[in-house]
């Protein structure tokens, strides 16, 4: 299963920096949400932890998990 655009941003940040904090994720993804960005980004991070894509180091700090790594498709345009 392919990653969503928001998940791709989070994974790419983790690959380049080693970790990502919830504050950084909210800052990078706040353009997708009108209000309550922290709540929705937190839900994305939680789903990624449950699926094994991320590992929670401590509350609000995440690193890449050892779960199944999905392919990030960069050359395929989005439909919407």
C-alpha cells in the first residue's frame, strides 16, 4: 500500500533527520488543515506507529520503525 502525501512528508523528514517531533510534523503539515492541525497530525502519527512505520521514542518524538516500508512514489502525479 502506498503512503499518503502527508505520510511521505513525515517519512522523508525522518530519513533526513533521524527523528521527527509532533511539533515539527504539525508545522510541516499545517497547510493541509484549517483548524486543529495538532489533533489531526497526532492521529496520523498514531496510525503510523500502529502500522509499524514509526516508532515512538518518547511522547511527541518518533523515529523510523522496523515495520513494512512502503514505496514512496515520486514520479506519479496526484489525481486531486
